[in-house]
């Protein structure tokens, strides 16, 4: 955190100054490690084993915040008697289909709800990253559920959790992670002591936690711990997800993702959602509780914002204009499609996949097989120059004079040269004014897309073709200003906020959205950011002039609420758990919720409210259901559907590992997405033969001095001088083993490529003893490429393409390689070296790894069955 988020890290240091105990878990000793109470080294890719050990510690010692857990979670809910846990299936849950390597989820459901629509096959859901849809609207829960408030029923969630994590003992944590038992117990004790009425504790993770083939389950495990300890929805608690740059949260809220629409509305599927009703009803399940019960209003208002007068109730608000998914449209599938000649054109804005994405060679080969490529950036990055200076030019795989791709490089404005909002990790929108004019022909993204749309609409004016109506009917009427006709960013923010169609009045709350076409809302969760016609994101009232919640600095979605689910900061009767940590509470005299923050609850719903039978939507939530976006109002310790690779987190080895999974016969995530393509070769792992060909683990992360793929920092002289060269950190023991010297050269080999780096011999990469053998890990920064003031090979060239099945994010924080002394070969010799390694590893011809490595599959209704 000190490296990648130094501004935010000041608050960790402030908390430590006030008495907080800070642990840092990381494969490498960093600047963060040096500033905390205790550094915990870990084998890369084994976090679920560590976190599972903490869960077991809580459950075995009954350290959960029982009153919170009983009232606010699904711990007491009874699960179907057809459910078979991974503990009984050697690492595989019931419902696994070996033909598709996906699950049916009907046996995971709550008792009596086995037939809910969410329980069917999930192969289509994996291709469309449908797990991400559940980030907000959640899978359905059809009606009342069976509960055992004593938590003794063998099939209640609490008991299933106990059995599932029983084997995650301190001894097992040491075996899997390399963390000593005493150190693990110090961590577990410190974490669990921050629980109960008077104490809370926070979990902070960096964006790299998501970049694993089980990344969603990493975060699920952290959420389980924080929920058991009563740390969700309470001040000083929660989970802080540190993003990779300033507006990653904004790019999921108003998404740059293929499967979501603004406000986490799922993109419709061509087969499943032919009509507007089909689409909306897939979001609002029968009996759905909570605010997602109003999804029809959010959806209709979004389409009204898109198509204005052309969106009417009679034509389903222009739903026929909305694009549809047909399968996997993720970035890695598209790159492979580019290699195969299935994609003609590509826009690149603010990204540099030639350096910054996994499997750099595949990225560059894909871009070399397009008709046209538009790159908008501040500098001429590697994704604009791959055709002349990439490693594939030296190997002859790309010939500059024959490369068919026509590259259009357009200069872009930087963040200080344009106005608009950032949305940071706390959901806080902050308005940025333009500081200086962009130089020359550099333009903002808003300018580019507005004028691109304007020109396309002009060219299609008068077209008789129905296919062109979607573009021609768009509301594309933003005011412009200045000599280059820059569109008004505030006008866009006003449309995102939403307004009443008849009067133009900006809406103040998403509860004002209507399903009849009378409101237009560009992103329902942002409604209120332009309330009363005032740019609320531009507020900057100094902290000393307001209370500690600082509600008048910027604006947080939804409803300027600074903490989600804050009803949980009070007990079931509506009283603060702790007077010291009072945050939101029920004021019986006034008959409403009040406190330091905007209550994340219906303001006048008393704690005593119980919904009548059959109530749905917001009315279906009781006065003690604080998790208002969940279909049952509860925090889910166990996920009966929605998470595609299991209802509970389970330790699997990374897709590339030198070790056999010590916990289960199932080696890696059996539902991970692997692309069977000649360019995408995966290093072998046990129980495959020849895994020793790539004996070392490598992991990557950031330097403070450089930014992501380096386009903004390797061109800045002071930053380039501070970190002038690509390097690899190795331990003294590994340096002696492979024969490399400090400040000398080494090259690293995977089945995809070879890169070289200067050697930094340091104790910061300590060898770990795992399963009776020494495991060496090396560390690489991923900021370098062939362009800029300082250059170097790209660490991402070493990775293949293996994806988490829930959200289709790549595993790019851990892989295996060989380390050799000296500089790498060039040209054809590089290809020969890789080919030799492939032959030795049994990867000639290339073939995908086995996804299922256990001979035991749990059968529905039985303990286990042989495949």
C-alpha cells in the first residue's frame, strides 16, 4: 500500500499512531512491511488457505460476534439436503459437470428452494462473467427460508462453515502458505480481538488480490471473516479495496465492462432476454426483497436517458436498440479472435495491452492482425508502435513492411487537462476542474466520442435502414463551448444524475426513478450527485468545518451515503452497538433513523417492522435486515448461487504451481476459464509430469515511481531517473543456486516467452519451506516496455491467459518460470529457447491443462461417487 497508494497509507500510519495493530501479508518485504507492526511472508497464490485458517480460528474458538451473526447473516439458514461440500468431494462441490467444467447450483440452494431459476447450469454464466452482475443485485431468494436460531442443525450455514474450514488448521496454513504457526496465531488473535460491541477492525486489500483464478473467492473469504466478526456496516470496519488507479470504481459503476450497463444493470443476453420484460424479470426475481425490486424503474429510466423521445412505453423504451451479449466478449477472447482474423478494428483508450495485459505476445500478435487500430494516449505507447519495435519484430513474427494493421494515433488530454469526476474506492465522486489547456491537438475522451458520434449521425442522416435507428435516435445534444467545441462535462453529469422528463428538474434520489418513462437517469446509483441543479461532486468544505464523516466533501453513491449497510452499526433494536462507535441509530421519538451518516435503510421503517406474507421489494425487508441490496436482506456467509466456482471459498493452487495441492485432490480451480488456443500454452503443474521444468514462482506488482504500464511515467525524466531499468528481485539463496550476481543480468523463461532483467539480490524475497522442500519466489515490476526514456522487457510477457470464472479477470499475480544467468537470446534464438522448454515440459504440441484432477466427484444426495 505504501508503494501504490502512498496518500492513502498516511491514514494507516495515523491509525497505528493511535494504537491500531497493523499486519502486512505479502510475498515480498516492501516499504509497507517496513512501516507496520508485523510482516507476514506468504507463498503467492495461497491467501485462501491463510484466510480459511482465520475463519477456522473464529469458529473453533467461538469468537464470532454472535448477536450480530444471528440477526444479520444467513448463518442460521438451512441448506438443501442434496448439498455436498468440497470437503466430501476432494475439492469439488455437488453439481459439477465434467463435460463443461461448470456447476449446477440447485443443490447449493436453501432448503425448499432447490428449483429457483438461479440453480441451473452455469456454463453460459461463466462466458458472460455473470458473477459480476451479482456484485449488486444478487441472486434471488424465493420466499421464506428455514432457520435454526440455535445454530445446531447439521445443515445450517454455520455448521457447514465449521466443517468446510475444519482442515484449515495452523499446521495446514504453515504447510500451504509457509507461514509459521506462531506467527499465524498472532495474526488471527489480533484480527479476532477487533470484534464485538466495542471494537471493529478493517481489512485492506490491493487490486492484485482480484488477479487470480480464484480472485473472487479471495475477497469472499475476507468478507466471511469480517461478517463473522461483525465488522461490516460499522465504523472502523469493512473491507477497503484499493484500486489500481483513481477511477477504477467509476469504470465499473458506469462501466467499461462488456457485461454491465450503468448502475450494475446486467447487459441482456440475445437468447435469454428477447424482450424488455424478460430482461427486467431476470433482475427482479419472484419474491425479490430489497431495492433491486425497483429494477424496472432503473432500467426504463436508463433507456429513456439513452433514446429520449424515441423511448416510449409502447416500444419498451427502445429496448430493441440495446446491444445483446451472445457469449464471451471479454478482452482475452477478443485478443484471440484478433489473432484468428475475426476482429477488424479496435479502439484503445487509456490502456497499453502490449505491455500492461497478460500474455503480451498474444496482445501484440492480435493487434498485428487488424485492419485498423485507433490508439488515444498522451505518448506514443507500445500499443501504437508494436509493429516496429516489439520483440516479435526481432523474431520475425511481425514484419513491419507487411503488417496489415493501419494505426491511427490520436493525442489525448491528461486528467489535469480536462474536467469531470473521479470515483474512488470509497464510492466518492470528486469533481476535477481543468487546470491547463491540452497541448496542440490533444483532446478529452468526451470530446472524441461526442464528435465521433456527431459525425457518424450526420453521415447516416436520412438512412432508411432500421439498423441505423439506434444511433440516429440517441439523445446526442450536449452543449459545447470554446474554440474546439468541448462538450459540457457538467451536462453529462446532469444526465447521469437523472431528471424529470416533463420539467427537466434534476432528481434528488434514485427512489424518484419511475418505470413509466417519466424520468431519465443515466446511472441510478449516482442520482443525487446533481440534486437541486448543483454539482454536489464539486463540494470541498474543509474537514475542520464539518464533522468526522465529512459529508460535504464530494458526493458518495448512493445518496451521499459514506458507509454501505450502515443499519448494521446498530443492534436489532436500533440502538448503537457501542456509544463510542455510534454511527446510525433509531430515534423512537422522531420515528426515524438518524445519525452521523445518511442511513442505508428506509428512514421511517422501525426495527420492529416485520413484512406481511408475500411482501417483496423494499417492503419485504424487515426492520432488522440491514443488507438492503441482498435478496433476503442478510449478509451471506454462504452463497447459495451467484458465485460460479463454489458456495464457499476453497484453497486451490494457482493455475501454474510447483506444488501439489496439500488440501485436496483437485489441484486448481476446476471451473477456471482456459482458452484452448495454440498461442496460449500453460506451464505444467502437479499432477502433470514435467512441472519441474519451471521450478520457480514469480509474482509482480508496482513501483511507486512508475504507473501501471508505464506510459505516463517512463516518459517523465525524474521518475525515469529514480527507477531507470527493469529488474528482478531474488534471494541470496536463489542467486547462488542459479548463478546470478547482484546488478548482473538474468533471463526468465515460461512456455510463452523469455524476458531479461537486471538482478537485485535481496533478503526481501525470503525462501519458504513448503511440504519439505524449499520454494523460491522472485519479484518483478510490470511497468517496463520498449518505449519511453527508460526501457525494458515486459513482465506480463511471462503470463498466459487463465481467468477467474466469475468475472473473467486474468491470473496475473503468480506464475512459474525458470531463471537463468545472463541476457536473453534475440531473434530466432529466442523462439528456439522457448520451443526447447516446451518440448521438455511435454507441451509440444500445445494442449490445455487438465481442469479436473480428482477421481472423486460428489453426487447429488450421496456422500461421494467415483467418476
